[in-house]
C-alpha cells in the first residue's frame, strides 16, 4: 500500500507524476500550506522535517523527492523509469537529482540573476534530449522544478531552449497531464 502526502504544485508533484507513470494504485492525501498541515503533530510524526512529499510504503514513511523517485523506479522496474541493471545510469540519475535538489531548487532564494545562471547550467547540461539516454526519474525531478520556475518567472523560450523543449515533451506525457489536472483542480497555494 502506497500513500502520498502532497501539496499541489510543490516538490511532491514529481512523486505524483511518477506514481501516475507507474500506474499503481495509491492513496493521495492533500496537505495545505495555508492550513499549516505539515506542522500538525500527526504529520510531524511521519516527517519530522514538516515538508512534502512523504510516501508511506506499507505504513513506513519515506521522504525526500530523489529518494522516493529512486525507490519507485527500483520497486517498479517495469515502469522503465531507470534502465535495468545499469549502475552508471543509476549514478547519472542520482547526479541529476542531487543537482536539482542542492542547486536548482534553492536558486530562486538567492535572486533572479543566480537562478538564471544555474538554470543556464541545467540547460547546457541537459542538451537536446532526456536527462539520461531515455526518459527517467531525473526528467521528472527536473521538470517539476522547471515547471515552477517557468510558470512563475516566464523566461523567453530562447533563453533556455533545451529546457523549453524538455518542458514541452514532459507536458505531452499523459502522467504529467493527469497530475496537473488533479493538482490544479484542487488549487495551488505555493509559498513564495
């Protein structure tokens, strides 16, 4: 049994997309920033950091986007969210997700110029294809962060051409469309 604690549009969106890609049943528990749900004693017992996502796996909490995406890709290898038995691909996916978590995610807090600089690095690193040779969890993680950046700051497509093309490819995926449909119907209340 899988239970996803999520807040629409937040980092948990990446896990939400991956669950739709895999196609396994899961329970979705919406959390509210405005309602301060992540500070409730019950939630803090699951995730002492008080943030989303948290994925309950048979009642056991797993936290952090990269860890959850990696778990899902390995637990459901038929989903092809990571190449099978390829340690280098695993390492490349972890490299991308570490870069996303440590550099891309906090970039906006350091100012617009810094954000543009690090997204430029991501654009060059990505090139014209997927983050790995084929679509993977690294693409899901990268997409969610760029989705937030692109929808809030609206950079011209020619500034980040590779990320713009990646965004379009991701938006064409049924799992992404379904996640955005579900989450936008609930409503976004993202912190600044």
